[in-house]
């Protein structure tokens, strides 16, 4: 093999590897057509490199011409695919010139295949070049002269290279330079290589052909850039997952109800806050329409407002609606929502929040009523002189609302009517506004009433000035706002009382919960000793006096012993359940795969003599308490073995899927299953969906599992069908 053919063979292998890699990426997720066109580009380059190796090892001009023809065929393929790859890579639609060049290269491809004349290669004008790129390494090219069509195809290749170079340059200038840089650099090398090969082919000087090396540079540069994009996309997906987790944590702890609907206004997501707000669980809200939660007389208005927002794909804000709680009580909600869209621009629905403003609306109504009183009350007009003490020059008759007559206030110092505690502040504000050149200003203060005490007023004062600009008089209006101030103070007092009541109620609930847990623990703990005694004594009687006892008495003692054992297991289960709330979580990175397999090892005896197929899928790690999470796996796997006990071909599957951006672990079996109508009782203490003579158990295991999962910030649910098995799913927060 010619020494110069070794590098191109290696380059062909590398190109095929890159092509297969990107074909696999495209086959797995058909998100970017650029992966497909780049893979085809690599395959075309591999063909060209193989044909180059054939040319370097040709023993005659005729053989060399055959390999040259194959090279031009591969170049036509390479150039055509490259044009479409550039369109995919830059994200710009292919233009007319792309179509024209593609058509010309297709013509070249066909002509090179079918032509056997001197139109493509002239064997009568052989060209034999001897090149020594490195001392001692001589390479001989045996080529035929280019025919007119092939020469034109070569010039077309130069035009193509310059056209792609211009596209890459524009992309570099206008687009993402980080992404365009490698393409631009590789194309610069390709242009240099194209000119070099043209000069060598025309005998201007003897040197090795460089175009295959420039193609490799392009492949490497693009592979690096596209792979970097894949890595960045993976990092972005991980960041998005973490962001979604943070968003979910925020949504589930915020004081507002967060929701999501489809374009028709049907809820597709609801945060847990809805239970406190409306009395419904999130699962009960999903699938319901927006208008189903409002009074019938308001449903039409809400539907029309949503249809209008959806038709215009615009957000809506602070839409006040009445809502019906599950208990029939009405509350007032303030609703805001924004549309969200698919990548194609299609409206997918709305996301938004609802805030309970019932108390605020009551307060606003109280203020509105107070303002009505104020607006209908007489407004007092006044005028006083800008002199010491502000002597009153004029006051309207309706000053009687403060207990005075207009006549008796004439020439009285206006500052004497201001409540003593406010007098200094009012005088200072008047002087500051007058000195600042204000024409009008407002004040709020108290006036001394005739009957004693004070009345709150708001005044709007206009400043009168003489021709020289000095202040001569003040005149304006005074409005009694005493009732409004009282209402505002009452609102503040009610709000403070409400906050205090909420805090007290929360403390009471926490105390009650602690007392209940302590009671449960105490009762369970104290029951253990008499239960052990009961079981122990009955077992002694059976062991020592079984032959002396009547058969019925022995049977009843056995029943007492077995009942004691069952009750003991119930007590142990209650103790474990009560300990869960007192035990501090020891959070760390946990191998869920290891915990599940350890749990399976605990059930070797249960599997002995049974035909049980066990499938364990990939279980991602999570953060949690390894002891408690192992207990979750043990309980769920134990249930699977227990409820498949009557099946000759039992199957238990353990695995993990993804739902709503998070990991969902599961244990499935093909056992007895249960009716989903009773699924609500499944995770309650002492709740059993099968008779004890069918399947033994205490009814505490699943309650324990739910308590552990919820302490980890996750949730658990089940899906089943009678006689067809059950599946238990859980998440870890």
C-alpha cells in the first residue's frame, strides 16, 4: 500500500465512526435534521477518502482515471449534502442558489456515472506526477487529464466552496460566533486546499492533494461543535429539571393557588393549596372547567373572558370572580393567567394563580361605605389670613358639624382649632409648602370639637399671594374623615386579630398532633407487655397440657395464641408508625438500586418453591433516609409476593419511570389486584381490601409507606384491576 494512502484510510474510518454516531443520535431522537445531514456528509467524505486511497495505489493512468471518476462522484454527493447541512446547521431556510447548486451537482453525479468518453477524463493526455512531501517518501500520481465536463465540475466546486464560505461568514458575523467559528475556520482551510489541488492538478507545482485533509478538518470541527451542543443541551435539560423541582417546591408552599389549564379552560394541574382554598384535592380539580367552580350566574362571564384571552393568546390579570367552596360557602378570588405555547407557536394553555381576596373585599366594602358617608357629608369652606395665629376670615355655616357656628369662629385663631398634638406639625407643613412656592397642598390632622375630643379631617389648602409674591391668605376645604379613620383602624385591628387567631389555631393543632402521637405511642407501648403475657401463657398451656385438654379447649387456646400474635404485630406496626414522625430524617445520597436488591434478598424464603419471575430495571439514586427508604421497598415487595401467592406464574417488576419531569419508582405484580373504587382507603391505618383469611396482614404496612414517602416530600398512589394485579408508584422530593 502506498504510504500516502494510510492517512486517508484512517480518515475514512474516522468519518464512518462519526457518521454512525450521529445516525444513532438521529434515530433515538428525531429532533434535529442536522444530525442526519451531518451523518450523510461524513459517509460521503469516507467514500471520497477510500477513492483517494485507490488513486494513490493506482498502477496505471487508466486505473487512476477510474478512481478519479469515483472521486468526482463522491465530491458531487459531498457537495450536495454539505449544502443542506449548512441550511440545517445555520437554521436558515435553503435559498434558490442552494437548489440550483444541488441540481448541478446531481447532473455531475449522473454524468460521471454514465459517461465513458473524454468528456470527463482524457486518457490520451496522461499526467504522472512525482511528489516527495517528506525526504525519502516519494508518491506517484497516475492521472488522466480532466475533460471539459470534469473541469467545469471543478470550477463549480470552487464556486460552491466560495458560496458556502460566504454563508458561513454571514453566519459568523450575524449569528452565534461560538458555533460559527469552527465552521468558518474549516472552510478557510477548504478554500486553501481547493486552490492547492487546482494548482497541483494543472501542474503548476508538485505537491500532495490537501482537499481530503480539509474535509477531515471540517468533519472534526463540526463533530466537536455538534457534540458540544449535545452536551450543552444535556446540561440545559438537567438545569431545567432542577428548575422545575425548585418551581414545584415553590408552588406547593406558596400561599396562592397555582394552576394550569388547556386551551379550552380545563384544569390540567393544580397545586395543593386548592384544598385549603376550595376544599377540593388537586386530583379532583384536574379535568374540571374553570367555570365549574363559580356560581351559575357568573359562569357565562368567566367563560367569555377566558375565550377572549385564548383567542387573542394574551394574558389576563386581576380578574375578580366568585367561587364556590365544596361546603357551599362563597369566596372571592383574584385570578391572573398567562398563555404558554409549543415551539411551533400553538397555544397549549394558560398558567396562573388565584388569590383569596374575600377579606380584602370585605374591607374595601367597609371603606366604600365609609367613603359614601364622607362624600355625602357637608364640606366646610374656610379662609384665613396669613398672619400670626392665622385669624379666620371666613368659614361656611356647615362648620356646625363640629359644634361651632360660623359667627363665633370669625377672627378666631385657626391654629387654636387644631388638636394640640397636631398643632406643631400642621404649622410646620403650612410654612414649608408656602416657602416652597406651592399653590396647593393637602393635610390630614385632628380638629378640636365643641363637645370635646377630636375629629379627623382632610383639608385641601390653596395659597393666595400678593403682587410681590408674598403669601396673604389661605383658603380651601375641610372634610370630616373621622369615620373612615375609625374603619381603617378597625381593619388593622381585625387583621391583627386574624393573624393572632391563625397563629393560635396553628399552635393548637400542633399541640394536638403531638399529644395524639404521644398517646398512640404510649398505648401501643403499654399493650406489648400484656399481649406477650397472653400469648406466652396460652403457648405454655398448649405445650405442657395439650394432651390433658379437651380438643375444643386446645383449639380455643390456639386461637387465643394466634390472635395475640396478630395483635402483637398490629401493636408493633403502630409503634413503628408513631416513631416515624419523631425520627429525624438522615438525608444522604441513596442507591435505590442497592436498597431494592437488599429488600429482595430478605424474601428468599417467600420465593422458595414458587415460580416467580422478578424483573428489576434501572433505579436512579435519590436523596433520602436509607433506613426508611429500605422499609418502603420491603413493604411494597412483601405485598407483591403476598398477593401473587395464588398465581402459578407470578411476576414482580421493580423499576423507575419519569413523569412531569421527575423520577417515579414503582413495584408491579400480576396478583389479585383490587377495585379502584376502594383505592381511597388503601393507605389508611387498618384498612384492608381483602379478607384476612385470604391474605394475612395488619393493614399498617401501606400506611407506613405513605408516611415515609410524605416525610421525604413525595407522594404515593396505586393502580389496579381485580384479578390482573396492582402497581404502586411513589416519588421522592
